[in-house]
C-alpha cells in the first residue's frame, strides 16, 4: 500500500474506532455515581492510538466480517486497556503523574476514585462486550437468518468473550502485572524467561486477544486463530521492547508521559538486559516474523501490514 494512502486510511479508521469507543461510554448525567463515571470517561478520552480496536477490526475484516458485532468488543478492549493504565499510574504501582500529555487519573481525581474508575472500566468492558448478543438478536429479527446461522453467531460471541476474559485475567495481563510488580518491589534479578513472561502477559496478551477475537467473530478456524495468537505475541512483545527503548531514548514532550522512570526506579527491562542495539534488532525480527505469518492467512493484508510496520521504530 502506498504510504500516503496508508496515512489517509489510518486517519479514517482511527476516527471510526474513536467514534465506536465513545458511543459505548457511560453517560454520567444526573447519576449519583457520576463522579466515578466522569473519572472513567476522562481516562478513556485522554486519547491514544486506538491500536487495539484497530487491530481487532482489521482482523475481522480480513476474514470477511462485515456486520457490527465487532463493535462492542472494540470498545471493551479499549476500556480494559485503559483501566490497566489507570491502575498502573497509581502511587502504589508506577506513581506516574502524566499520561498522554495530561494529568493521570489519580492525580486529577485522587487515589480512591482512580481505583474505582479502573474497577468501573473493567466491569463496564464486559457489560459492553455482552451487547454482542443483543446485536445478533436484532440482526436475526431483521434478516430472517436460519437457526443454524444464529446459533453459530452466538457461539462466536461466547468464544470471543472467553478469549477476552482469559487474556485480561490472571493467566493474561494481570498475571504479567503480578510478576512485574513483584520484580520491582523486591528488586528481583529477572531472567530472560521471566522478563518475556512479563512482556507476553502484561502487554502482548491484550494484543493477542484483538487478533483472536477479530478472527473468532468472523469465523476463522482453530489453526488460523492459533496463527493470529502468535502474530499478537510477536507484535505485543515488540511493542513492549519499543516502550522500554522509548523510556531510555524518548522525550517527554513527544511521548506525553514521563521518561527515564525505569532507570530511576531500578526496573529491569529488555533494554537493561540486552542493550539498545540488540533490543532494536529483536524488535525488528519479531515484527518480520509476524508479517510472515500474516502473509499465510487469507484475506487482504495491505493495511494490516502497514499498520504493523508503522509500530516498528515508533517515536511514541
């Protein structure tokens, strides 16, 4: 795909993903619990690349998915990602005061409300994802689909929910966060295996879920979903390696968050283990392997390929 065409298409798709995420946010008006809802919405509307919804939607389209059943999951994955950042920034965790160029949620609303906002986003993400069943029911009433087709769509929703919960929980993102926190608080000397466990679970798990859910909802087969999971692993680990690099070589104005915190906190990262040059090389290798696997899958890949390549060597 031509570079300019990709930039134009990326802007268009990002704006569409933004609209979908905003559509599913809760309305705080005239509600006694409006403070927590406002904190939730503040956290989500802070901006970001909307990378995860984009990857999910593009995978869905790659396997010829066409209806709106993907949309609740696009919103849900961004809510889960955002809740993890809200909790990550807390004084008890990373103690960060700046996120995407503005005050972190705890800095603006206080620790207690930030904790509740994170809890609220996680729970509301599942409430949102479950709306896929409403979409199936509505479509079945309008289109006169066969019982077999409707049953297949319900099963796809159930499989997608299973993936979402697994990759977000103790065997996914939360599990990675657990070892990451322990390593930092106890000043553990991490092996490469342990560091990759953190990267795979803390960062890659949600990215894996984007590829896998997009495929599952569009009817991808078991072997194809396994390939999508591997692509998500590679992209996720490469993404975290770049994050580790940016904490060393990035700048606060470009990133919109504080840099140099890993070194200040004595945190073990991919860069401290392998150095800048090897980290950049490994980021590239993981990306290239992901693109090779992608090429073996059906559908049109041009936009997805460019999207993945755009993450390589990113500045923020």
